[in-house]
C-alpha cells in the first residue's frame, strides 16, 4: 500500500540510485495496540536520514543505528524490542509489548532488480506480495493469487511456519462519490481518514464547487463517462448520493458492470424498489442487483448528514474487511 507520507519503496530505490546506501526496515510482528501496523516501513540511508515510521517514536533511533550498520555489513537484521509500559505510554499505548523489525539493505539483501519490479507493480496498480524468509533473508515477489485472504484484508504478516514474512502491496483504495451533497462533505473527510482516495463526481456546478469541497478532486462529467475513465476496479467503492435517477442510474449501471467491491445508493426502500425495477428493465439479474447496498449504510439510527456518512463509511469498511 502507498504510505501516508510517500511511496517508500520508490524512495528507497531513488536513494540507492543516488549512491546513498539504503536499508528498508519493516515491521514484521508486534502487539495488538501498536501505533504502526505490521508492514509499516522506514527507509534509512548511510547518514541516518530516514523517511516513514515503524513505531510511534520509541524504537526509531535504535532501528536507524542498526540499519546503518546493516548497510555496511550487507546483511539483513531481525531486531526485537521489548517496549516497557512507560515507553509504550509515551507513544500513546495502554501497555508495553514486543515489536520485531526486519532490516534489509538494498543492493545486497534486496536485489535492485526486485525492488524495481516492486516499484513498477505499485505504479501500475498491480497487487503483489513481497515475500522473504526472516531467517535466511532471501526475498522474492509473488502474485496476488498466492495470498488471496491477505490481499483482501490488506494484512501483512508472518505465515504459520514462523519465518515466512509476507508484505502486501495493494493498489490504493478509492471511493467514488456521485453527488456533491451535504453528506458527501462529511464522507470525503472520512474516506481520507480511512486511507481512501475520494473522487467526487457531479456535473452540477452549484453543488460541485471548490468552496464547498476545498482541495478535493471533482469531476464534472456525466457519472458513467467519468467512471469509465476512472476504470473502476476491485479496490474501489462507489456511493451514489444525488437522489436523482438521471445521475444515479448511469453511475449504478457502470458500477454493476465493474469489479467495484462496494456499491451503496442513497434512498428509501420505496426509492430502491423503483430503482430495482428500472435495472431489471435493462436486463440486470436479481443476483447482480443484490450487490447494491440500499438504503446505503449500516442501520445505526442516524439522521444527520454526518451520521449518515458514518454509517456509510462503516458499511464500506465492513464489506472490505469482514470475513465472508
């Protein structure tokens, strides 16, 4: 996944090509309340410059020192840190625990050709797994089909053998929101907070204005045309909010013809029943129509725009993450 700060594998490759001497540190195991999840990375060069994070700050200093030594030695290091209660509290945890960090120098442990293929896959939006033996330090790439559940859940981790570490590199999550209404103003912020790239579609300039949605990508094409250009995939959620069939229906049809993992549509049960009839008239099957979450969102009793946005975000999260 693309790091919240920058694309760390790409940065490591750029630093290596610049002759800086680079190691990549990756969290391979930790306690449940860790500030950074398994798979989080820190890129370090020979001079101690770093980008990324493997904790809330309690182990970064030690990791940097070990990484600089690993670059000189040309060998991988598996670091283990026992974090005390006091240290854990200082970085926002309730209690201490253990964190394991794998440090791999680029050019020796991580072949440059392999890192180039990883960066290329990420840039092309191709899901891929970076797999390595934490005892022997011999990484390789595997296709998404090798770890379907890990890919679906974005869950990096050590396999049952206790030594094979799998780092998941999925394309970024996207949320396409059709309708620049009040609910969308809240949903856009929530989507960003949950790691999605929100894309707003509305051809109505009175709704889709910069003043209402500052710093937000807004497409003013008709929804179906805009969505076809976006190439909706299995990492994309689609939410229709206009309440206007002239705008919502083309978006729904396009989403149903795509691999979108979620499609939610605003409207009452009566509104949805009419929508279902219109979709049947254009030959969508009941099984295809059943992909639609409508009325959109989990039933949490919310009525205000912000509350509805919370229910939508919760349902999208449940659809993506919950075991089938």
